[in-house]
């Protein structure tokens, strides 16, 4: 298991796997496989994958600890950046295919419609995380401050769940499921938080996690 | 301009419609006895309906049958747009009868066959605007609801018409998760119900209604959001007070009793000024009363359709 997780091939394979939802959308669009309303389908799917990648990213640390697989941390940055990537695509479908770059209309929606306000908040919170995702930025900020900044991802995921919950008309099963998963992932962190020991880096310390 | 390839060719001349409507099931049926059974059962429904052309039709290009039958809101059969096309075959639409009661001189239960003989069937090509900001153009077949109502002779107490959809939790398994109450109920004011545009539809594209589109009998009020046009009707009751309606019960601030198509009245969560016509890339401007204002605007003169009677 350790060997598989530390292999460069695994990371390359995972990278391609993360692109699969996008490849499906592109292929499906040109082969008319996205249903009667392909633009709505693309909007929904890019949104789904943004939230899913946020949750997958938040799984890394608990899984790493619970299953004692420190190598899992190698994938965290890539997964987080994929969440941002699908978030960008989701936002683009809205800006382009729904609002057709009408800035006035977009601003009206952002301030007036709470599900858009909260969705936009979730996206904006991801921007500093994507920008500071490089090793250089970890050095510049120092690990403790960097880690504190990156806790914003909890709020981004929470905003994503609320955005989804407020969007659906009446069938709230999926938003609640995502909410429950997020609750577990954040709950795990709350329970295992060791406020006085966090700064003493052990074998799974900061620099190793970034490799 | 409606473009027809040939007067001789019929919509159903290419692939038999029941197989077409259930083609995904048909394709996987090979080794699956259950799937084959479903296709067989579906093959017993769907037949041609003769109808005269109506001057009330729009000349806009109808939306392809594929989209009309695979992009449906029929929450009894699931909340995804494609769910009804997968699940609605379970509904048995024959025999079918409609109970008509309430403030009428002649309450009765009518068989579908008798209902379809009340008035000549017409093809009415109507615009259809969903509250979710998408729209279609659908060649319905039916006759004015007013013809049916006249037959049962409403009394002076009949101020509204309440409709009820079929509900059977045994075949509508997904309905438990829909988040709205069933049976689905809707209503119209008497003058709306008697309006010549208001249709009782039994078919589309030249044939009886596919189950997912509300077989065997549904309402079509083209100047209102789609959810007002209740599907698979089993009961019509004439009443004195405004009847409850399903989406209004679910979220009163979002779905009013009238729910006329109105770009001036936002849905709380999205603007209603534009719509995506299915099959089109750009959005269209939404027109008040879905473009039927010349015929229906007078029904609402003096009413505040934005704040009060939305």
C-alpha cells in the first residue's frame, strides 16, 4: 500500500481520474449525451464536482491518520486545486452561459439571491487557498500561518453545502447527504484537535505533507 | 414558421413510438426479463389521435419529441428530469375515469372514452414556460376544458375549479423523497378554466400522451407556469373558495395561486426575465402571460400581479 501510494504513476493516474468528469462533459456535449438542457446539466455537474472535490480533499487528513497512511498527504494539494478548478468551471458556466457577461445582472443576483451570495462566498474563499498552494507560499507565510489560512476551506465547503441546499426546490436528500459528510469530516477534526501539540511536528509534519 | 417535411409522413413512421419512448429500457431488455416486460406493457399504450388544426396554435418550431418526453417534472416518478421517462411506464392509464363533483348540477364519473367524445380534438401548438426558466413549444392534442365543464353544468356557487392527480405510492416509489405533498392538486379561477385557451390535453405530436407527460388526461394553461398544468387528472371539483395548490403549500412565497408567467415578478431565488428555450444556446426574453396577453390580460385587470396575486 505504501509503495502504491508513493508511486509517481499513482499521482498521474489520479490526475487523469480527476479530469474524467470534465472529459465526460466535453464528450457528452458534442455527442448530445447531456439531455435536453445540456447547459443546465453542465452547470449542475460542475457544481457537484466542486463540492465533491472539496469533501474529498477534506477526507485526506482523517484517512491519513485513521488508516496510518502518511503518503496520502501527497494528493491533498492536487485534490484541493481540482476543487478550485471545477469551481472556476461552475462559475464560468454561470457568468457566460447564464448571464452572458452582464455584470449588472450578475451583481444584482449576488446581492439579492442568498443561494448565489453564499455560493460566491464559497468560491471567493477558495481563491487565496489556490494562490498560496505552492511550497514557496508555505515558506513565505510560515507553516502555522499557512495552515491557519487554509482552514478557510472548512467555510468554503460549508458555503457549498448551503448553496446547494438553498438551490433545490424540494428534494433535499443530496444536499443533506453532503452536509452529513461534511459534518463527519469537521467533527473528526474537532474531536481530534490537540491545541497544545499541533505545533510540534512529528513524523507527518508539515514539510513531509507538502512533498 | 412550422416546417413539415411531408404531409404524408407521420411522427410515428420512423420507430414505433412505444419502443422509442422506452428505448433505453428496450436496449437493455435483451437478457432482462423484467425490462422486456416493461417494454411490452408500454407497447400496449400510445395510439394515433386525429385532430383538427387550431388557429390558436403558434407558428414557432415545436420542441423535438425526445426533449418533451425525456425532460419532465413529474415528481411522483422522481425529481430528476429523466426520472419520469424511466419510471412512468408503471402507471396504468386504461381503464381511466375522472370524477367530477362539487358545485355542479350533474356530478358524475366519466370514462376517458366518453370525455374524448365531448368535443372535437384539436391540435394546439402552445408555448410552455416552466417556473425553472426553461421553455418548450408543444403540439398538444385536446379540447377546451370549458366544453367538459358546460356538460356538468356548474352552479352559481362554482367560483373555482380544483384538480387532483392520480396518486399510487406503490408505483410512485420516488414520491416519498420529492419533498412535496401528494396527491398533486391544482386549481384555476372559473373564468380561467372557461377561457378558450385552457385545454384538456389527451395527446401530443399526433398521438396519445406519453405517461411521463401526464397521460391520459392533463390540463394545459399556456399563460401560466408549467406546474399549474396538472398531469394525469382523476378528479375535478368545482368549489366556492380558492382551492389549495401543491407548490403553494410547499413554498407560498415562491409559487402563488395564479402563477401567471410574469417577467416583472421574480421567483425569490431567480429572475424570471429570461428563459432558455430547450435546444437553444442563448436565452430569450420572457414575455408576460407567456405571450398570450392579448387573450388573457383582461382576466386580471386591476389586480396587482407582482406583489399580491402572483
